């Protein structure tokens, strides 16, 4: 019974909990996710116009009627001069200033500001259009856009403003240049997939396309100008993260404090027998120049030598001379080997030890007996 209660209690608790289901848009799927101007391309195709999608900068041709491009594309005098020449020969250039790059996420609250070059401002000034730099004024909103005596309901908002001469600055400006036209829209979102169906955005696009009597192709450039600062902001954090992980691994591998904890006491180093003898000899030499090592050997020689002299009937003779005659050494060497307290250096210690070994060998030829 207790076992069933343990199973039923969690089940009753879980079934009694309330939950709330929430749907949140995260973007389109398929082609619309990577091409924010897909709706514009299909809309223009359904109107019977030929559409040419372009990813990077490509100069327009004489058979092109309308070009819709991000303003950041025109980053140098070569691009602007070729574009001006095309506009003057019956071309209609539609520039989108903000939210015009294909990398911009329409479901994100943040977007990189466009990197506008001086060549673009110079081209617009020659056309009689003034574009304020990004952030030069406060945010501007617009509910309607007026174009060729018609008003179109829009929902536009941008921090940049644009205007022709003697007109109030806003989100839209258009001016005839030669046989063509240049139109500037500061908020490019009104033509993107997510918002083109709102209000009268599609109708405004249709009016801009029909503003020229040229029945050529419609070019839609969905690339963006190269910006060093934009590339740094976008990719540098990933590079720094990779370098940081690599640095941590390198430190963990090479520095002891980042690796395994070492034991408090190092393991003893195993040494050979000769190393122990060398260390012991060094200690004895620093202690008393080896006198403590010579004393037992001297005592043994004196003891055996005295017994030998008594057995030989030479008890009253010179003891040192007696030992010298038996060992084949001089009396001075025998006296120094037995009576000298501390050898002066290592050479004397070696000679003294050799003499003592010779005396012990003569006095005790058979140590085992």
C-alpha cells in the first residue's frame, strides 16, 4: 500500500500544476530566412517585371530600370559616379539607409548602424538631397509618405533623416536627376519580408517602380558594404573566446598551479652506493679530516703489533722501527701513520690509509684465523 502511495502522490502533484503556453515568432523558414527582400522580388515578378537579385556590388546596365540597394554599398567615388551616370540615363535608384543589410535580423531588437561613406553624401548633395549622419538627430517617425501627390500609409522609424531642398526632413526624399530619379528611404524595414504587407508599403513600392517610364529590369541588391568595425564587432568575440579557451588549456598544461596538485613532500631520490660513500666521506672530512676513521685501524695495528713484538722477543726494541722492518717502510712513515692526529689534506689521508693497510696486512696475514 505504501508503495502505491509513493507512486500516486507525485502523479497527483504533477497533474495539478498549471502551465501557460506562449508562442513567440523567431523568423521565417527557407528562402525568406536568408533573403529579406524575397517578397519584393516576388511582388515585382507578379507585376510582369523582370527581377534581377544581386548579392554583391554590380554596376547597373542600360536595360535596368530600377535598382533597390542598401546605401552602405556606395562606399567609394567609383561606385557613385557609375550609379549617377546610370541614373541620368533614365534609371531610378532607390536607396535604403537603415535596416537594409541582408544580415539584419528582423526579430532582434538590435541592428548594426550602416557604415555610410563620404562618397554617398557627396552624390546625394549633387542630386539636391541632404542625408543627415546616423545619430545626428533624435529618432524620427512617419505615418505617411507623400510621393507624386499621393500619400501612402506607412510605419517608418529611423534615427537618420533625409530631405530635399526647401522641404522638412523626414524618412523619405525623392528627386529627379537628369532623365532618372534618386529616392532615399531611411527605414528599409517597410520593404522587408516581415513588414511589406503592413499598411500601404506594397503600394508605395509599386509607385516607386512605376515612377519611371523605363520598362527594363528591376535590380535588388541584398548585400552590404564591407565595414572593418562591423566585422570586428561581429566576429571578434568569437575569436577572443577561442583564444581564451586555448590559453586556459595551455596554462593548465604548462603551469603547475593550473595542473594536478603536487605532493607536500617530494619522493626521495634513489642514489647508488658510491653516492652514499661519497657523502659519508665528505661529512667525515669536514668533521675532523678523517681522524675518527683512522682511530680504529690504528688501535688494531698497535694491539697486534705489541703482541707480535712480545712473541718475537723484541719487547724492548723500538716499536716503530720493528713495524717498519716488517712492513718494508721507513720509520718516519710508520710514525706518521700511527701518531699523526689529523691529515693536512686528502693526499696525506690517502697515503696514511695505504700505510696502515700495509701494516695490518703484514701483522695479520690471515684475518679469518
